C-alpha cells in the first residue's frame, strides 16, 4: 500500500510539472455540451466561448419522456483551472 501511494504521488508530481511547463493552449471558440440525466432526459448544446476565458454561452435542444425542448444559458467562471 505504501509503495502504491509513493508511486501515485511521484506520478502526480511529474504530471503537474509537465502541465506547468506546457505552453498555453490556443483558445477554443466552439464546443459541444452533452447532458444525460434522470428525470431530465438528454440534451445537446453548442458552446461558444469568446476571447474572454471566463465566459461561455450555450444553446441547444433537450428531450425527456414527455416532449422536446430548447434551452440556453451562460457560465461565468473567473477562476482558471486546468480541468473544467
């Protein structure tokens, strides 16, 4: 168990160092968002992210067991994490 924890910690340290040294990726403007849930059903949306990294706009369609629908919204995320 101690060996597994040691290897995991060392791998995590190497991975974080590689991420820290990596160049900043280019800004992606378009993306897809997929949702599946109970009782909400399923949804698929197009996500648009302007030059501001903290703002994302989305619009798409949904479907549950009763009827199809549409939805739209925005996300404000001022804290920049490597995983979102």
